[in-house]
């Protein structure tokens, strides 16, 4: 029968058992052979490594001839396609779940086929009582041309297993010196403490452990009833009192979710690991007992790989058997405290809320006694909320791609149920960076805003995530392609001059100031700064049939004390003031600067019009 071994942190003392200690005196000065069998279980994991790449801890179970090891691996910040590999001298194969992993030609166990981020690696070694096993662990990222980028996780590490050495009993009796051929045999009785045993039985049936040898007599010593363990008296008349509990196991901690209306209405979620616990004491009458655990209305549980643990009590001669929805654990010794746990995960695709029932039963009439016991515990399963996120109303659109200038960006999103959800917007490039703001809104319409300072040129990936109790339950993806642009933002829509004939001569100021605004958000190559230039030309409007065919004035550009014809005016980026983030450039000229009228003679009375054409180029000094 194939078994899979798994360890979990359980709060109890490290224990060992001397099953047969025999002292034989052959002569007064000779101490004969002292055979003993021991078993040590390290149930509190020891940390081997805790790095950015992975956290690795280990536990062990020692027997007389071999040691079983379990490595608990939690992969962390590994790139896509990266994996771990291990080198453990003296070990020929590793087990990860049902996978058997052999060494490659270089002596490494390569874990590139393991899909889960958290998993357990099992193997065993054969050797002496105390074991020291060297181990190296590396994080590997495949590169180009079959190259490998290797980062050490554990270098020159060591797994250590130690067993306490039992003290031999003291002998005070002296033998007659003349009795050189006589012999006296003396034996010490076995002292047994509670053991922790963890079995995963693939077909839910486990045969008893081998019967001890006939020449190794066993005398059992067990603790008396423990009210502290039970929480109640162990017996009421012929009734065995059983305490049923249901827990969620997470990060080596148990949370009680046994349903009690009004006082404990916690619930499990899809993907949670449930632990069903039964605590009781067998009476001192009779011989062997059987405990039955029944799981009702539990279509939402994954019963393919249950984990059965005898937390308190002895696993010796125990038989496990599963029939439909019932687990039986038989050959339980009398007059003993028991705590049995069954760990089963909730399926990840649960869609509806449910109530589960866990029943414990010790049938009446076992081993010629009339004691019995029964207990029932209830618990709740609630699915995660489906937020129904989308970029479009009444459509399921999970991805959105837009192109824009280097400006602030705002858009809407749609949802169906966010009552219990928290929304966050992150930059996928830096997952720890929260960007922009998220407004849940109401009536199923929300919005997000991202400032330009959070954008880079070219592609920007963002993710809007809805979480419930720390679990991601929905998300939307946003890709913003930033290209940058050079354009006019503002030029004067009109320029005007007014006055009397006597005042309209020479260089004539405008009626009001003028302003030019240019947007230049183009990406720089990092070596030279982007530049631009601005020019202007003027074309007067001549009325058809007019006596004059040319305007009685011209336009000039005045900058300080310098005047040039308008057609010779050239402005560059340095002639503007930088605006927001250096992308907007502004130039303001008062009424006596910029474009002005130039008239050699007094202008005749009349109205004159024309058109000024502005030209913006991406060169500093256009031809």
C-alpha cells in the first residue's frame, strides 16, 4: 500500500519511545547487549532559508533504520519560467505530491514541472541515529542559447535530525563473586508517550503497523482523562462525550469556524483548507474501539487527497477506511485520550453558499461494552463575490488599450457587485506601486484617474483589481501607449489696432497683449534636447476695385529694442517659458511687444484686415 507522508506544525513535545530495553547480566563484571527501538518526530518546522526567492522549512520523522524528511517550499519573487533545483547527496529521488523526481546528469533535482507556488518535497535517508544531510538550493532562470541565470537560495546548507538518547536504568543489586556461570535476566517495562502520526492514504485504507516481536514485551502507560483537552467531562453514564470542531488552516494557524448562531458565524471560502477535529476519550472497559466520521452535504469538498492525523493517541495497529462519505478509524485502544483530524480542501469553483455537517460516532456494543458517543458540528461555505467588472456597459470587456499624449488620463469602468470588495489600481511593472485614484461611484459606474507623472513613453500596463478578504475576485487590464506630440495649443485669434489719424504713424502698439502656447511632449533620446521653431507671415486683404493695391503699412516683430519684419521673425524653445513638466511652453508679449504695425505716413481713415499664418517646425532654426 503506497503512502504519502506530510508534516504540519502541531504544538506538543518531542517524544520518543523505548519499546524493548533488556539488560542481561552474564557475569558480575559484564553488561550484556542493550537493543532499543526509537521514533522521533520533529513537528515544528525548522527554517532552512527565508529569502526573496523562496522560504524553505523542514521537518523529519526518525525510525530505527531510516529518516523521513519533508521540505515545505514557498516560492516567492521568481520570474515567469523560473524554477528551483536541489542537490541532496545520498538521496536518489524526491516526491512532490504524486510526482517522482530523479536526479539529472549533474546531480540536481530539477523542480521545473511543479506548478504550485507552495508545495511539499518528501524523501527519506537511511543511516545512523543522528542525521546531518548537506543540501544546496538554487533559483534558475532560463536565458538565451540554453544559458541559465542561477541565484543561490541555500548554499552549503544542512538538514539536521537528532534523537534524544534514553538513560539506562540504574542497577544497585550485586551478585555473588563465585557465581561465574550463573545468569540473571532483568527487563524494564516500556514507557510510551503520545505520538503524532500523519498519513495520507491514497485509497483511504491503511493496514495496521507490523506486530512487535514476541521477545519485546510491551506495557502501556497512558494519561488519565484530560478535561483541559476535552473541554467537557469525558463520560456521562454510558455516553462517550465527543467534541467536534471545524477549522480553517492557514499559515500554520487554525481558525475555528464551527457554526454557532449568534456567537460564531465565521465561514470558509473556496480554496480554503478545512480541518475536521474530533476529541474524545475511550473508556477503560472493552478492548478496541472504532471512530466514524461522516461528512454530509459536502459536494463542495475535494475528497481526492484527504490528510488524516492522529494528533493525540497512538497510531499503532490503527486501520483507516473510507466508504462513500464516511471515514472509519478502528483499533483504537481503550482508556486513552484521542484527537483525530481530517484535512480536506474546499473546491475552488464553489459558486453558491452552503452549510456542511460533520458527524462523529462511536457505535454501541464494541468489544462487549455498551458505551457509545455521537457529536455533530456545522459550518458555512460562502463563495467570493463576482464583481462583474468591465470596460464597457452590458459587455464583458476585460482589456482596454488607448494611445495618448503625455497627459493625465481618466476613464470609466462598469461593475455589478462591489459591496464587499476593495478596489486598487497598480502599475504592473511595479506591482507594489499603487497609482492614480479609483472612484467606485454608484449605479454600477466607476472611474479611474492616472496622472501624467505616472506614465512613461511607449507602453504602460495597469491593472484594476477587486479583492475580497484579501483574495482577488476580479480585475481589468489597461494598456496606455504614450507617444508624445508637438503642436500649437494657442495663437491669437485676432490682433487689433485702433486710434486717430494723428496717432497712427511709425511703430504702433496693439490694443492688447498677445500669447503663444506650444505643446512639446516628444520623447527625448537622452543626449540632445528636443527643439522647435516658430515663424509667421502676413497677407493683407485688399477690397476688389480699391484704388490702393497694397496696404499702407507693414507688420514687424519687436523683441525688446529689436525690430525685424514679421517674415524674418524666428522663435525657438528658449524664447518660451516652460510650463507643466516641461511639456507646455508659453510666451506672453505686452501691447508694445510682439507683432506691431509699422507705417511711414499717417494711416488714412478706414478699416484694414488681413491674415497671419503661423508655422511650427521641429527644428531649432528652419530655413
